[in-house]
């Protein structure tokens, strides 16, 4: 019990406001990264190359911002303000949020190799999958805000909803693979689209893992 109290006392200390603010900024950067990834997929579906490229640029910008915050938070946590186990929990969450942004950037970068949209059914399915990712990451943000407020019940509810969204993502992946197998496209493009499908799945998985870390912190606070 003492160990869990250390985390929430730390979060509430006036002198640690800057670190707490950075944690929230990191979550927000990861969220924006995923949203712009979705915008990239949507622009491709709508055959708007200009908007697609703009979204890719924004994904990279938010990912870079998130990485800078990750480094800053890691440095702050290394100063010994918390007991070692507490620092480890928050460092893992910090790293998990960074994995979300990395995966979103991975999806966006793959779209740099794709030009005109010629697969409307597959593209629509990719958009639906990316929307699942956006919904999931928004739930993580809400869960972290509830964690800071020590609203454990809400944290657990948000994390349960993320599990449901992950299952929807698994179903969508199977649908995508089926659509890809039916598509009459050259082998290199089949490989590229498979990589996009796989990377979106990794993104949703990374969101689920971050949610699991938030849930662990919430349970320890009881």
C-alpha cells in the first residue's frame, strides 16, 4: 500500500507539476500522432494525395515531439524522486506511449510508397481499422487522466473498453487479409499493403499494452 501511495503523492506534489504536465503532453502527442495517421489513411481512401502527404508530415512532427517528451520524462524520473519500483512503472508507461507514436509513424511512412488509390474496398477497410486505433488511444488518454485523479473505477472501465476495441481490430485485420487476397495487384504492392495491415495491428496492440500498464498503476493505488 505504501508503494502505491508514493505514486499518487508524487503526482500531486506541487514541485512535480512540470513532470505531470509533460506526461499529459506525451499522451496528447501520441493521440495526435494516431489521429494524423488516420487522416493519412482517409486522404488515401479519398484519393487526395496532398492531404495524405500533409498528414504524413504531421505524424512525423508529433512523433518527434513525443520522443523529446519521452527523453525529458526519463531524465526527470532518473533523478530519484520516487522509489525505484515506482520509477520503473512510470518509465514503462512512458516507453509504452512512445511505442504508440512509433507504430503510427510506421503506418504513415508506408503510405509514402503508395500513389493513386485503386483499391476502394481495401482502402475503406484500412480506414475503419485506423478509426479503431483512434478510439483506442483516446480511451488511453481518458484512462490516464482518471489515473491522475485516482478514479480507479473509471480507469478499469476505460481499459475494459480498450480490450473490446482490440478484439474489433483483430476482426478487422482478418477482413483486411481476405480483401487483400482478392485484390488483383502486383506482388510488391501486396507485400506493402500487408505491412500496412500488420503495422496497424501492432499499433492497436501497443495501445492495449499501454492500457495494461495504466490498469496496473490503478490497481496498485487501491
